[in-house]
C-alpha cells in the first residue's frame, strides 16, 4: 500500500514522542501489504474498525492514539485523514467525511 502522507505521522510524533515507534510500526506494516479488502486489514490490525465511506480507524499504542485512514483498495492507496489522541478523536462529529 502507498501511504499518503508519512509527513503527517512525523509531524504528530514530533509533538508526541511516545507515539513514534508505534506510528513507525503502523506505517511499515501498511506499506508492506497489498490489502484487497477489510478482512486483509484485520489480519494485520485486529482492532481496526470500518466506519463507512472507505474510512478505517486504527488504534495506536494501546488505544492512546488513533489514525483515521481513507483506503482505496483498487489503487492501493491509504490516505491519512486524522492522527490524534483518543480524546481528540472523540470530538470528531462526522467521521465518514473526515
């Protein structure tokens, strides 16, 4: 999968240093795969949730942080739409359009 954009992760863990290894691990796992569907994602990330409109929520570092990604399986692209703390995630009103 091609992740757009790793810079989003780097900017986040620059401010939240404790998230660096978990975010780098997430990036590496995503980049090393060629998912075709939600079941494929679940093989790598058991706690991932599908929230509709091609958006998927990943728990990071024991659910301290969250990533919301738009995944286009047909072109093998993962767009990072949100990286934040669990409490910041809880404030999102319209997750399907983030």
